[in-house]
């Protein structure tokens, strides 16, 4: 038995580390998504000079509304799980999974830190280090369209089907722009692995400017962010569901099935925030922080402990994620909704040509600098 | 006179047409509200309603929960004339009259119910009352209830004297009170 363990030590350690990383990272994301449901209501309340939910309490302690996500969850579980009589039972059940699972799977390739040395082993702070992880991101976010479309199709309701058609058209269109905006980054950094992309963003330009994606591709960042919000189906692009007026693809859903759709939207907020931070804002990079410690442009050095550096980098990634999530919430509560023809016009007539132009300009500049 | 407002619908310039600077301006407005309220929650106009109440502005004080006024001897001023029940547009008042054993002139309400779930707080009953017997000045705002029965006010709930109430002393009805007041006796 011991020999078997000894022989497969690397395998077992790898599995254990992977399970640990999945547990910690996924739980952090789920917890943050739960908090985001509260944050959405609190942020919107504060923006509108209101107080927001603060009544759900346990033994009289409300903590200014901290228990509202739990109360919402309990309420959702206790609601009747209704399936329309004419609905396609199998697809109707599958659709919420298609909405939630690809989004959660995407977090496997997002690096949340460089690496830590544990007992002489190098522990990469990313769940799955895949050489072409950027394409995996695009591919899996394409699968999320199935959740929207199956949800509308399987409920056999014309309103839900219309919502699903709108949703599929929007997501397919913006998927194209989303992919094309990232081509510039691929050309500059020459890698499609997110971890390598982040490592490449640690370099300095002109000796003092961190080579973050937003510095080398500022135009692509704006296009990417617009397309990502549209892909995420949030205001100002939320005419897929349009909570306040129009009816969306999950119209026939109730109870936890509905909660899965709702929750996937909040998980997508985190995903978009993490992708924006990873691709354009240096991921876990802290400016001037290297493996040995801070090295400022002037040459001053502040050596730091290895674990402190890892903690700082993971903390920086978390801070960037939270900041982007906040920005997404503020955008959702500031801007009015597009009309559908404006939405499609923006995608095909504005963003797509601009994304292509961005690729052209990036290529021209790289050619001029002699990097190709 | 019709007032005409001329709107200057000039075409948007380039910066406005690409929206981004305007979006940033809008975000600055909303995020300024966010941060100001985050660090100074006391500055928000919202109050925690049932625990914390704003003083009602002048006219709103006369449109709060009803009450029936009492005379100095403790009998209700109401003479069960059915004027309020007739005036009520929501049909929420129900009165049953009774007679005093020793008083052949006036009636009194044996039953006086107000169904708050139907009441529209219009104050017509107060206007209609010839005896100044019903008033809506308790400063209580009828709120939610767990059953319909809780929203039904009976005579016992309604009869009350507020401190400083002029009906504590004086004669039985309003006309007599005003007559005495004009002579300087009340």
C-alpha cells in the first residue's frame, strides 16, 4: 500500500492540490456571487439616495442586510418548482445547467496568482494551466448561449421563445466582437495562455510603465468591455430579459431553476471582471513587484518574503475583480437600455469594424517597430 | 396664455455621438452619489419608517387615523345621525343607533365601525359631521395588518380624547360651543 502511494506520489499530490484549488477558488466565487446579489441592491440604493435592504435578521442581528442573500436562497428553494405542462421536460431541466455550468467551468483557466512553493513543490495558482486557455474562454462562453436558447425553446411559450431569439442573436453577435478585440493582445504578447499573458504584462515599457493590456491596447479594452457587458446580458444590453418591462427567455421558470439563471448572471459579472483584470489590467500583477520583491524604476529594491508576495498578488487580483464588479454594477444602474435595432447596429456597424481596424493598426505598428 | 418653450434641438457633435464621454459623465454623477452616501449615510433623506417617523406637514395631520371625540361627561359626541356614513365614498363606516335612557333628544352610536381596509382617507366624514364628533387627527398612519379583522376599527378603538382637546369641556355640540366661545364663556 505504502509503495503504491509512494509510486503515485506526484499524481496524488497533483490531484490533492487541484481539488484544494477548486474548492477554495470556486467557494470564493460562489460566496462573492451571493454577496453580489446583495451588493447590486445596496449599490443601486446608495446611488439613488436610498438605504437598501436591511431587514433580514437572525436573532435580531441584521448587520445592515447581510442575511438577505441567505433569505433569498431559502425563499427560492421553498417556492414551487413549476414545469409547464407542454414544456419539453428534459431540455427544460437541462437549460439552467447549460446557463450555469460553462460559466463556472471558465474559472478553471483564470490565474489568480503566480505560484507558491509548498514543501518544495511549486503550486501554480491557477486550476488548469492550458496553453490555449484564451480560446477555451471564448468556446465555453459560446456554449452559454445554449442555456438561453434552450430555456426559451423548451418552455414552449411564445414570449419565452421571442426572448430566447433576442438573446441568441445578441450573444452570437457580440461573441464575434469579443473574440476579435482579443486578437490585438495575442499579436502583442504572442501567447494564448492566460497565465503567460499575465506574466507578460509584468514587463515595463520605457523602463517605468507596466505593459498592462490597457496600456498597449486601450482601444481594444473599451471594445472588449462593451462586448463583455453585452455578452453578460446586463443593462444597457439587457433586452434579453429586461426585468422591468419585456419578458425574457426564463419567463416560465420558477424556484431554483430560475435562481440558476439569475445566479449565472451574477457569476458572469465576476467572470467578466476577472477577464478584464486578467487580460487588460495585469491580472495578479502588482506594479514593480517581482519574484524577489519591489524593484522601483529608480533602482530601489525592497526584498519581500515569498509568501507575502504571493498573498499581495492574489490580493491585487481580488481587488481588481471587486473594482470591476463595482463598475459593472454602477454602469447597470446608470444607463438606459438600448433598442434592439440599436443593439444590433452597435455590434455589426460600429464595434465589429472598429475591432477589425484595431487589429489592422496593431499589426501596422508591430510591423513598423519590427516585432513581426 | 399658452407658454411656449423653445427647445434647441441641435445635432449632437462627434464626442456626444460616440457616447463614451457622456457615459463617463453619467457614471461620475451616480458614483458621486454612491460614495457620498457610503461615507455619510446620515445625509440621505430616507428614514427607517416604522421606527423613525418624519413630522407630518400641516394638512397631512388632518388625514390620519380616525377617532370619535368625547364630551366632558364621557359620552361620545356622536349622535348617530348617519351623515358620515352617507358621505363616505368608500362605504367603510357602519353605524347602529341607540337611545339614551334619560335623554329623549339625542341618539348615540351603539355600533360605530370603520373598515380601514376600504377607507380612502378622504376626510369626507369629518367634513360631513354636524357635531364635530369624528376627526382624523390621531397622527397614526394605518399600516399593514396580518388579517382583515385587524383593520376594522370598532367604537372602542375610536373613542379617545387627545391631550389639549377643546372637546374636554363645553357644551354638547359645535354650534353651542361657538356660541359660548363668542360670549367668552368657554
